C-alpha cells in the first residue's frame, strides 16, 4: 500500500476518534475541507467502505455503523491497540506525518531530529525476513574498530531511540547478536532460505532489557528507584520501562519499581537524571552507580 494511502487511512481513523461518532456526511465534509489529503474532492461511499477494510487490515481497528438513527460510524476496539505493537506504532507515526503534511506553511518553525542513515537497509532486511532468506552484511564494530562480513539469519528488528537494530543469528556459529543498521556498510540478500527457529521469540529475547544491550550475566532484577517529585512527573508520562510501577508518592519524591536487566545502557539512563534519581535496591546496583558518580567527581576535581 502506498505511503499516501496509509496517510489517508490514518486521517480517517483520527477523524472518527476525535468525533467519537460521526455520520458519513459529516466525515465527507471534513474530508473535503482537508485539502492536503482530498484536493477538495468528495469521498465516495464505496471508497470509504473499502478503506474500512484496509483500516482493519493495517491497524486492526473495526469501524462500525449504528443500526439506526443517524447511522454514525465509530471505532469500537481502540483498546486493542497495544503499546509497542506495530499497529500502534504505525498509527502514531502516520498521525505525526499527517500533522506535518498539514503544516508545510510553517515548516521553518518545525525542528526535527535527524535519523541515522541505516534506514536504507530496513526495507531489504524486512523483505528478507518475509521471504526467510539469509543475508550478507559488512558491519563496523566500534570496539574492534574494524569491519567484518557476517552471514546471518535475520530474526527480528527493533527500534530504540530512533535507531533500528537487527537481531541476527550467525550461520557458522549459531551465535545470536544485535547489529545497528547505521553501522552496516554493505548488504546483500542471499539466494538461500532458512526455516525460522521455533524456539525464538522476539519479545522473550529482549525480556527485561532496557534497550538493545543483551547480557545473560544480568538477570531480570527488581530495581527500586527514588525520584524527586518534579522528575517523577516525567517518568509517569514516559516510563523508563514497561514494567515500571509507582509504589509510593508524596510531595517530595516518588518510588518506582522496575523489573529489568541492569545493563550498561540502563545504568546510563539512571545517571542521566543526575541527583534527581537514586537507586535504593538492589544494593549492588546502588554501589555500582555510586562508584561511577565517584569516578565522574574525580575527573571534574582535577
């Protein structure tokens, strides 16, 4: 389905959601007023009904019509959209896209973040995954400071902090590793196919992970985090991890409980909050954070 078509489907979903319930006549009027999408032309009823099925297929959302009265349309299963699911991500992404499409007149007042160049490999990797085809990549490793070729089974991809990552199983060793797409220097799809491993589950693979760093030595641990009242507001709106629960709240601080693997990237996230966050439990993690703070302090006291 063309990009422009998904934008139109998203517009329909947003319009119905914002209205709660809306008749076809009201929807058509709003459509004609949305010049950037409609060009001022009417929305044909048969086109709308076709889009209803496309919306179900793309987002998993059911648009139903009242049995009588004004015969208004509504979405009856919006709660089925799951955080972290592809349907929710698509809807949110194209909602932003639609807002930008309608804001070209003020484009000099809209500042966006740049996305790493690895996006050019996302589509061919997804295609290889759909076809169960092996892939060849040339990958640059920061730690070794060199590029090496890898022959992989592409298992899944993950988006984290505006970067796409590939989880691939090395054919020769069976070792499963994570590769950042912006560090892939060359890509080639193989003619050989593979059978997707039945014992691999993408969600379970990243179970307890804050981001994309995997460390089997770090077990999923209950982390107790004390956060200042002002910083706690941000954590409520944007949780650090899906397991986050607020256990205590008062005028001075909140205590959050998370079940995560306290890997390097998670520890860096805690340090990012400075003196606004404090690890209470486990004690070994509290000590590790304290040691890092001490090392930072010594650097600045030189």
